[in-house]
């Protein structure tokens, strides 16, 4: 892997701080970043009926809409 001397020093210092080899550090960091990138790019496929059902649930009114109002209106342990 090509990198500047400064990048190499930074990676070496970080690996040493974690008591890991540079290879282990780079592999772990690379896999972590790859997983993060791929998590945002998942493609979920559903049939037309499932999509319609999903959208109906999103459009339905929230069945517990007053719960938050009641919670915020309740006396807290700090006010007792």
C-alpha cells in the first residue's frame, strides 16, 4: 500500500498505542470502514403487496400520540 511518510508514522503510532501490528490495525480499520459504507447501501426488495402494507403503516396515525405529552407533563423525581 502506498502512503506518505507522515501517513505511515500516524498509522504506526496508532497501532503501537493499541499494541497491535500495523497490518492488524489497517485490516481492522479497513473492515470497519467498509462495513460502515456498505451499511448505507443495502438494497431491500419487497413485492407490491408488502410495499403497499409498509407505506400504509408509515401513513397511519401514531396510536400513542399522547404518551409523550403525558410523560412531559408528569412530575419528575427532581420535582417531588
